[in-house]
């Protein structure tokens, strides 16, 4: 029976790096979290992506991750922030003690965006994780049937790159007919990249009783990553919503992302953590306040 919970690993030089956890909820939602990096403070951003002019994976002030004109910039000290994509298309960052969800009038309370419904699926990545400095990710010594392992030998590293990119593609139920099983029991699906090349993705299936039969396919590649002020970190980004065109005819979309570690406090507009209330008094067996 499938449990629908996976640990994503990358092996290099005999070391297994634990990158992230991906799992499916009881309603069909999928979640991505990165509890394995040493950083504890996050920068969370909601911004408009220009698909026409953006430069993929540039995070040092490039078009894709410039926060100077972000719609919202927030902070959190919760290292277990998770990216949540719900069946109705609502995508948000959530976690213990983090402001999330929607108000009664539909206003998004935390960092979120309304995107495509899961039963519809989408073309292109549903989420992406850009990372570098893998030595600060936790190590694992063994794998099991809930591990999704990528190995350095599978990749052709582009000279001059220092980072890696994990992209997750979401497929609706009917795409299961295209899943193939390798001799070692691993499930894969092949898609056509916009360049015309064939990508073979590693498949993550939801639990057997999941009300939505959609699934994820993962791809891994190398990339140039530059975050000033740290030698290790990652950015977790969502799919986009509110797709539109500007006056120049360029395609725009709103997306959310979080970066660990948080470098400085520049331009942070709010915290999305709940204010911790004073804990209740503890009463001993004699009725005295402890």
C-alpha cells in the first residue's frame, strides 16, 4: 500500500544528502518542506514573475528573484515551513505557528497565491527548489521504498555551475497511463521539454486512497546559484497564478518563494509568525501556581 510520503536524496562521493520531504495529504494536496538544512531563519516573498524576460535560477538580484519590487516580503524563524498546494489551486506557505489560510472574505492571510486546480494539472514545473552548499544538508546512510534518490552519475554537470535544481511537475490522473516501471521497480514518466528534448522524470504517487489520483514527476539538473552572504542555502518556489499580459505583451504571473538562510533584514515588511501568547499557569497537585 502506498503511503505517499517521500524523502528526496542526492548522492555524491558516497554521501547521501537529504534535500526535502514531499508528501500528499488526505484531500489530495501535496506538500514540500525542507527540514534538513542548518539554517533556521527564512525570507518569504510574493512577487510577479515576467516569463518573457526572467533569467532562470539567478538569485543574486536577477529578474527572477529580485525583491525590490515584490508584492509582499515577510520573515519567519520556523525552519519547517512547507509549501502547500491544495486541490482548489490555493498555494501557500504554512507550518506550526505561521499565519496562513484565507480570511472570511477570501483575503490571503499569509504568503499565498491562487493558482491552477490539481485536477486540471499544468504544463511546466509545479514547484522548484534551487540549492547549493550541500554539506549543510543533513546526511542519510540508507534508503528505503519511500526514498527518491538522484545520483551525481545521472547528471551531466554544466561547467561553471555550483548548484542544483529540483523541479516537480504535477500530472492529473489520466497521465498514469504513461508511467513506466524500470527493472529495479522505480516508476518514471517522460515528457517533452520546450527545447524538444525528452525528460525522464521520477514519479511520486499519492496514497492508494487519495481522492485525487494526480501525481508528481521530479527532474534534477545543475545550475549557477549566487546568494551573496552565504555559502549554502536554498530557494523553494511555487507555480504561478494570476497569469496575464502587460502593456508590452509580456506574460506575467504571481508566485511565492522562500529562501533559507535569511540574509539581513532589508525590506522585510512583516512577520507571518503568530505572536506567542503567555503560556497558561501550571497548577500543582495542591492547587498552587507553579
